[in-house]
C-alpha cells in the first residue's frame, strides 16, 4: 500500500490573499493542457482558494488573457 502526501495550498503557503485574474502565468498552473480547470485534489488548493482560482480563470478567459479551449 502506497501513501500519498497531502498537498499544500500554493496560496496559503505563499501568503497570497487574493487570486488576481491578470496574473496569467500563475493561473496556468491550475489548468490542464486542454485548458480545463484542475480540481483541488490535483492542485492541492484549499476550498477557499479553489473558488477564487475558478472565478479568476473565468474572468481571465472572458478578458481573453487565457484560452477557453486549447487546440
């Protein structure tokens, strides 16, 4: 049986209180290669920051900073 270490929230560990939609490089860490939003189980973000990441990604897509679909 293999144990998996619990992932630590990127935003909590770096003391980031607000997820900015204009920071596209940071937001790309939370997207799959097909431009889908990754779950908190894959990224290790806490529920509070996962909600903020989701809203920021959707805003960045709407402002054309990130793609809706990767080709």
